[in-house]
């Protein structure tokens, strides 16, 4: 099925090229030098969806060698370097120690974060919203706010950027943040699925043994939008299986206990009040084997 924008313009999906970085949101990347090394090592850093010259969605990816592989160029502090040796990074996914290695030998193509409807303009609004939402509790101090942004895994923003938002708010007298949510017009159009399918084809064409991806809990849009993790059910529809996931009786993940923005926590509290069990807030490791 051909992808189209809300106004009917065709949307194309292709691997991200080095010359396109200034038009792609690099929300979770603290180091441009690491991006250059990833391009040299693996050819691309993922897939992007384009409406003409505007990037309207991105799927960032990296390569590891199984078993026991890591990608030294993917920043650990980004919160998306979730592969550690033969185990999923338990401090991030919080599934507990001792998860066995995956039954795959060879290179694996790992999905990190997927953001649909997040253009550069939306990203600038998101940063303003986050800065202003964190301002009061951090004493309107730019350095403290920047530290809080890092703890929320938001990079590609500097102390100068934070200070500019605070100064603008002071001049205008308005501390009401603009909406930083993804543009809803691009949601539900199959763009996220198309990015994943293009990524799988890339991995298949380049000799990868498997594709790995974090699958967000279904029905929690705010978490999926913030983390950039597609619902695990979206992955099952294109052939992925659950390699590991939550167990009955597991408690809440760290992100559902406060390590996430206010809108995410509001949805968590609403779901808990409606009776959703804590283990259903945990993510799943999704895997698609491409060759033995």
C-alpha cells in the first residue's frame, strides 16, 4: 500500500544518508562523532520517511554481533543502548538478571527508537515544553534543567538552547508550553510499520542474522511516543516473535514509577486506576530471525 501524507502527498521511506542529518531529528544522540562512526561501520543509522524534503518519521538502528556483541559507538547514556553481552540491558528493560542469550549467531540489526510525526519543528516545540515543565522544580536554572533532560534521555540540546527557552519565556511573560506531541495527522497511516519493514529488508539485504526491537506495552500511547518504541503488537503483525517479556507478578518498570515525563505518568496512573496489572507496563524484546 502506497504511503501518503495527510494532504495526499506521497511519502517515501529510505535509509538515512549522511548528507540528510540536518533534516532528521536526532533526539537521542549526544555525540555527532559517534554518528559518523556508525555510518562508516554499518552504512546507515536507520530509516526515515519523507514528505518531499521534510522528514516526518525516523527509525534509528545499530549493529551488534551475536553472541556476546555490543556496539561501542552507540552511546550507553542514551538509554537506547539496550544490548549488553548476551543479555538485554537489564538496568534499562528491568527484566531481572539471568536472561539467557538469544539462539542466534551472527550480526543483528537492532531497532533503538522510532518517532512518527516528529519533525524538526515538533522537536523544537517538545524541547520548549520539557524545559518549561522542568523549570520550576529546578529553580529556573539552565544547568539543572539540562541535567534533568539528560535523565529523560533527551539529547541534541545544549545549555545554550535551554537558556534561550528561559530567556524567551521571561521576555514574553508566558510560561505556557507549546504542544510538543507528535503531529497526529501522521499517526495511524502505516508509517511506523513501513519504517520497520524497510529496516528488515535492509538487514536481509546486508546479511544480518536477525532483527531485534523493544516492544512497548500496547495501549500506552504517551509512553510509546516518548520512548520511540512501537507497541509489541505492531511487531507481531510483521512476523516478529516475543523473545523475552514480562511475567505475571512482575512489578512496575522504572519508567512507570516516575522516570518519565508528566504526560506519561498521567497515563500510567489512569491505567493503574482502571485495574491494569503492573507487569503489563513492561516492554518485550521482539526478534525476527532472518537466517539460521
